[in-house]
């Protein structure tokens, strides 16, 4: 079973392409080492992220995200288990 967490948050500052690229680069480096896949969207001053992988790894990365000063008002929308990954190539 694959564990997933979907959350939203609000950027605390600039959400320019450069900031999103920095977040993406950091995420790829960490997530690829821990088997986490998903997607990050930034729309109208709000982040939406879907994370999936082993429960301990998704929980660990989510705790890192909660402490990241680049966003606030983090709200888990749904979490649980699924049979397969949604974003297996991401």
C-alpha cells in the first residue's frame, strides 16, 4: 500500500518561477532518495501538493515542509492509503 498526503498552504513571500524552481530542485533531490513521488502546484498564491510513498518517508518530508518558512497556513486536506501511486513518474 502507498501512503499519501494532500495539503495546501500559502506562500509567505515571493512565489516566482525562481522560488518554485528552487523548491522543486530541493524536493527532487530529497524525494528521489526516499521513494516519494507527487506533484506541487502553485496557483493564485496557494500551494497544493500531493505526496506519496512509504508512510514514514511521507510523514518525515511533511514535517520538514511544515517547518519550511517559505509558506504558512498549512492544512492537510486528506491523507490515507492507496493501492497504487498516482504520480509514479513524478
